[in-house]
């Protein structure tokens, strides 16, 4: 049987971070981005704050899902993925 006790390692940039700090930092970042735009009334589809999540092929989906949930809970509506493809694999520039 698969081991359900998956430990997720999450980083903000290159700094390890726990889920509580991830939520706090994400909320603070979103507040600053909205302030820089002059308030929520100025958000458009083109300038909507977006968060990018990077994970490699070995990252358990449970960990990716937890980060997505945290980002959405923090208020981010757009979540993008940055992946590291396996060497020699084909990639798409934009989906």
C-alpha cells in the first residue's frame, strides 16, 4: 500500500516555509499587488495578480493541491504552473 504520510516541502523563492507562513505571506503579497494597481476596482483580466507554482515530476499531487488551495484561500484567482520537463521531452510554450 502507498504511504499516506507524505511530507510536503514548500518554498517561497528558495526559503522553506510552512503552510501558516505561506498563507500570511501570500495575503500580504496580494494586498501589496492590489494597492500597486490602485485598488480592486482597477483589476482587469490583463493585470489580475497571478501566483506561479513550480514543481518537478517527483512532487506529489497532494502537495501541489495544498499549495493551490492555500493560494486560492489567500485570494489569488489566477494560479500558473512552472514545471521542469524531463530531459528530451517536448514542451508547449503556452496552453
